[in-house]
């Protein structure tokens, strides 16, 4: 049966939406995105499991819609019927977060009366964080409502950022200067539409953030890096992961220049990577320096895209981050990704999506390529 859900999106909503779409497509779940803004997506789904938020890097929480009308008497009726508190305590906390809606104060008043009527001591807070929802077990012993326009939803799944943070800190070996966040790693993996038991390649694996998050989804992984130390870091992290999580997937690591990757890999189901994006930039380059860097990077990416095309079958994806370089003169230089895509039998599934770390001097573009 189809139901309506509100997805509360993370910092990069455009990316979160295409991640959700790819994820649902890979699971063959029918969906229709009814409405979105920069915080929320209202999505009709043929199937939903609360574990989905643990896979999605760009979704903060998901609520099941219990009312979708602007008629106040109908809202009251919908809320009455939806058995708002299912726990056993006589004192609870409840939260409401409203987005682009003028229903919040109406629902606040309704809940005050409702809890009085059912004789439950209920403490109201306007907003909360995903971590405190988890710490205080609000989904079991409280209530969290999301209101977007006329949609009122009860939160049923929250991203466990505490667990993610712990994994990030506890893994034995990370170079934060080089590595992407685990949240972004998850997003990139989902964009690739890879499924359990398939094989993912990261040809610039660094300390293995993408590899580890893929293995947690029972995806077999291959990592390549030309830096011996990075391969050692990946190896330490993946061994630690296997010891600490119930993982069936396998990994293989190669200390190699990825321009030679087809000498060790003949077929994979997805290539997902943040490649070398140029040297660490303290101050902006001038236009000549930037042009020379763009030239070198284009050669490197050309080789990677060409070889990825050889090892990926029809319909399989290459997810690659490419930089845009800002210069001291105020210009921005681009890699000509479109011609590399066309020359190598790929097409761009989406317009490249910008992902900018606030402090970073380079702008990252996330490109989703699919093989013709
Ligand atoms: C941006 S980091 C990748 C970070 C990784 N995604 C992570 O989260 O840990 C780029 C990596 O590419 C490696 N690298 C640079 N040029 C390479 C090449 N030609 N072949 C293979 N690896 C290369 C570097 O050693 C570095 O570890």
C-alpha cells in the first residue's frame, strides 16, 4: 500500500534528493516526489523501512504523514485517530518542527489539550536534534511531529549520528586532510545504485571512507591508491571494521597508480570516488597556475573515466567528484566533464551537483555518470 512520508533533508538538499531517488530505484521501490523545499521532501512510497535512514547520508529523519489537509476540524480528527502516544510512561517529551507552514500553533494547542485529556504529563519543546531524539528514546517514549505545509507527520526514523560519529572517531587510521566525511561517502555509494553482494571500486581510496561504508552495506570493495601509507590506513580501517561489525563482504586493496587500474580489475558494478583534486591550496592560484592544474587533472580523469567505461557494464554507474578552481583574479575554471563523458560511452544522469565545504578553497562537483 502506498503511503506518504516527509524526509527531513541534510545540509545539501539537492544532493539528498538525488540520493533518495537512486536509493529507492536500486531497491525497486515505487515513489513519487510530491513536493520539496530546501529542508523537506514529501514522497509517496510503495514501501518504507525505518532502517532506510541508516543507509541515507543526506536524510536527517523521516516521518509518516498522519494528516494532509488544511481544514482544522479534519486535522483534529486525523490527529485523534492516529494514536499519538504509544509508550507506557506517564511523563513524556514531545517536539514539533514546522517548515513553510502556518499550522504549527494550531497543532501545539491541540496537543496541549489532547495530552491533558488522556492525563499524560507532556513537556513541549519547539525543536530538537536527531541525537537527542535518539538519546531520549523519543520515538518510543515521546512524540516528534514534523509539519510541512499541510502535511503533518509523526517521526518514525532518525539518522543515528552518534553511531556514525563514534565509527568515525574509533576507526584506527584517518587523515582528515584527505578524507571525505562518512555522510558524503554514504551519499556517493547510494548515487551509484549498487546492491548488496555486488562489487564497488574506489580507485583513489585514501584511508577508505567509501570502502568502509560500502562494506557495512554488504558490498564487496576494491580500493586502489598509489600512496603506500594510504593503503595501510585503508587496510587497518577495514580490518577493524570486520572485527567490530557483522560484515560478510570482502575487500581487496592495491598499491598502484589508478591510471593502471584495468591491469588489476576487469569488471565491477560501480566505481565511486573522490579522486586527487590537486594539491592542498592555502591561497588561490593565479589563472596560469589554475590552467596548468586543470590540464593535469583533465588528463588524469580522462584515464580514469576511460578505464571505468571498460570495466562497467551497460546501466552501471561511475560517481566522481571533480573540482572547480577559483583564481585570485576572480575567475572560475572548470574541467570539461561533458566531453570526457561523451567520449567514453557515459551520459550524465543529473546536472553536476555542487558540494562545497565551507572552509575549502575548491568547489566540488558531484557527477553521476551512467554507462550507455
Ligand atoms: C582525496 S583522497 C581520497 C580520499 C578518500 N576518498 C577517503 O575518504 O579516504 C585522494 C587519494 O588519491 C591518491 N592518489 C593521487 N593520485 C593517484 C593516482 N594517480 N593513482 C592512485 N591514487 C592516487 C592519494 O594518495 C590520496 O590518497
